[in-house]
């Protein structure tokens, strides 16, 4: 039992240390990232890596989640009530919750792992030290393009996820429930407000920040060669997933209050 509490204490102190280091990394990124020369080319490259290459997994997954939601809503009631609520249920659930959350878990895990593996490899091969010797700072050259590319791409990925999720519900409505296109879309239009849509986009900005910053943090503190890169990548994905779920609760509560 004593060993358990010692490990628990060590784990808590380690997580608090990680939070402090990430805070200082973010401060350095803001301090140096907006100074000339701007890393425009690196930013565009990261937008392609984070946005375009994550698009397929996001749209395919949310499309089928929309189909599953439509089936669940349609057949959740023993009477006809469930079937006439399909557009409302799918539209609200996708835009307010599943669109931003699935984007964060799927694209965020991929992005965080990719950032950690790339920066970790650079760290163990001493490329990060070479950047420092040349008078540059890793926060500007490496961290800034990745974080701000994620901040720009995640809302766009979330918007695509919302569209594909609603489209998935539409397919089930047309093929299985025999609901007309006009009826389904009118339900979505009446139930989904602009505040729901933009609230989901706001969530995605926070999720993008956590995923990219965590990936950069774990990548830049890798030790122990290839094995260290693998361990850091695993920790990065786990930390991103947990952070996203915790942040989702507080953001949802805040949006409900507002």
C-alpha cells in the first residue's frame, strides 16, 4: 500500500511538472513565433500534414457515426415518435458533441503521435541542438508552425465532420426509415442553431491546442533513442485523449451556461 501511494505521489508530481513545462513552452512559442522571419512555408506544410491528411479518417468515421445515430434514434422508441425525431437527434448530437469530439480523438491522436515521433527523432539525433547552435529557437522553428496549423485546421475538420455526420443520418433516413429529404433537412434546420455549430468549432480550437502542444512537449523531451521515441508517442496519445475528454466536459458546461 505504501508503494502504491508513493507511485501515485510521483505520478501526480510528474504530471504537474509536465503542465509547467508545457506552459513555458507555450509562452516561448508566443514570444518568438510572431517575430520575423515568419515560418510561412513550415506553417503551410503542417497544415497539409494536419488538415488534409487527417480529412479522410474524420469524414469516413463521422459519416458512419451519423448513420448509427440515425438508427439509434429511429428505433429507440416503440412507437412512431423515434422516427420523426431522426433529423433533430442527429443534427444536435453531431454539431454539439460528436463532430468536435470525434475530430479531436481521431485527428488529435494522429496529430499528437505524429508530432511527438518527428520531434522526438530530431531530439535523439541532436537536430534540435543543431537548431539552437545556429541561433534559432525550437519554439519558433518547430513548435509554432505545428500548433498554429492545428488551430487553423481543426475547426475546418470539425465543420467537415458535422456535414458528413448529418449526411450519414440522411442516408439512413432515406434508405431505411423512408423519410423524405425535405423532412429530414427541415428537422435539422429547425433544431441546429448557429450557436450549436460555432460552439462545436470553439471546442475544436481548444482540442487542437491541447493535441499539438502535448505532442510538441513530449517530442522535445524524448530521451533514450528509438525506444524513448516510442514511449513518448504512447504517452502523448494517452495524454491527448484524456485532456480532450476532460476539456470537453468543462467546455460543454460553459457553453450550456452561456
